[in-house]
C-alpha cells in the first residue's frame, strides 16, 4: 500500500475546537479492532492540514479522529492522505506476536483462556483466565516455544468468510456473539493457529522478529501478561541494569535471585525487631508552655520517624490537653520529617496549621489531630514559635 493517496472528505461528522471526526470517500486507514488501536497519519490540502489520531468503526462507517493543524475541514474537499505505515507495521508485528504467544499458552495449559488483548507500540498486554498459579518458568517456556514458531517463518494468511462458512472451519477460535452477520475475517497460521480477528498482521511469522515477556501480574483466575517485540533494545536495557546490580551486590548472575530472597528475609527480621523496639523507646521530650497548654518537642536526628509513633501516641492519650511534635532532621541542612499530634481537648485543626504557615515548609497529610510529612525547616525554634501562637 502506498504511503500517500488522493481522496476526498465525504462528511464532517463532528467538530469541537481543534478536534474533528471525518469520513473519507476512500479510507485506507485501518480501524481499531481485535485489541489493536486504529491507524494514525496525516491529511493535507490547500490551506488545510490535520493529524489523524485514530480510526474506528461506528456501525458500518469508518471514522477518522483528527486534530486540526491548519484551516477547516469541508465536505467534498480533495485531500492527500498519508497512513503511518511504520507504526502500522509495528502494530502488525505486535498483534501477530500476541496470536502466537496466546496460542502457545492456551495449547500448553488446560483451562487457560485468553479473553482480551491490548496491542501497544511498546508493549502488548494479554488478559487471561486461569485458576492456577502463573509463574516465570511457565512464561519463559511459552516465550521459547513462541520464538521457535516465529523462527520457522510460517505463512500468515487473512481471508474473509461468510458466518456460515466460518462456523464450518475446524478449530476456528471466534467470539460468535460479537461477529453478527458481517463477513468473518480469519487469520490463519497453518497447523498452528486459526482465529477470527479484525487487526492487521504480518505475512509470515519471521516478520514478528521475536517476543520477550516483560512482566505479569494478578492472582488466579485473573492474569495479565505483558510482552514486547522490541527484544534487542529491551534486552540491552535490562542487561545493563542487571550488570550494575550484580556489581553492587558482588555475586554471580545465577545467584542473584537467592541473594535478593535472603535480603528480603533479613529485612523482615529487622522490621519485626523494629516493631518490638518501638514500644520500648522513651522519647527525650522537652517541654514548652503555650498559654495553659503544654507543648512537648522531641528532636530525633537519624531515626526512622515511625519509631516515634508509640511514644507520641502515649503522650497525647495520657494528657488530652497536650500537643506533641517530633522532628527528624535528615542531616542535610534543615530538611527532615515531622509528626505533629494533639490531645482530644485541644480544638485546633493541625492540617490548617501546616497549610497556613509556609515558613515551616511542611508537606504532608493526616487528620485534624495527627499530621505527618516532610519539612524543609526541621528547626525546633521555628516550630515552637509557630505552635505557641496557635495553641495558646
């Protein structure tokens, strides 16, 4: 298909600001469908230009969504249309790669069903149902088999069938509820896959280039698997990150996962120890008066702010008329963290105090009686002066 071709604007469906929807007399932009987004490109005419941002179907009509760059679209105007064929080719590789990877997953694992896809330029997402546990060994195995199919350079054919003919095709995967009475577009890889699909595809599996599973998430039975056809670039990016990490942890590649698991276990042990230590920590309170109220301040450089929570909670619960402030300087100038709390007898909104005193340079959130966050002014004197005026 030529990149550029001559056609006319048949109808201006809608216009809102710079956005418009048009129908062309001859449309070579592929409409969205089968999980694949519509084509993009440009329209040009004398005194008029627009960026085509999407193509979609509305009933039997194919509509272009455009962003007007110059002039006005008008019915009957001759335009030169240009389809972004490089993007279309990339989406064709992604979509065909999805067919291959999905078929491998479904054929190898009983009960696994792909029910939706989202084809993208960087990554494609496969949504599947399976009541068992998905894991990396399973996905690596599927990735290897999919790449073997791709390397075999099998032909990919696209044919239209009547609904009656399509129902007679052995092994055809189709969502019959959505197809209706329109001709059925069947994409076939001989001996491997046969599916009804409205997206664009490569003409042979080798053109996909290869697939690389990048991530997965979910819990049984709902899973999402992401992959890309940008294998060389992504593998290069991943390998650089891994090489830097291996240098930092000083271990061979095959032991990296075990080292990570051990560090996670050590982290959990430390967290449990910290939880126990919180209740044993006695805060070094300094007392200041604020009218009839007592303002208690503890400056604790270098500790985790959450370590001070039990002590601050105990303070305001034992004395409902008190206000407590914990400052944790970070050691970098006057920046740090803060926790500010009050007892039930102190009727001020601590969130409002933070908002209305920009000199505290405080950012955070919480409730009327308890606010926590970061500050660019972890200076006790500044906070004391501010709070004394507020709570006196």
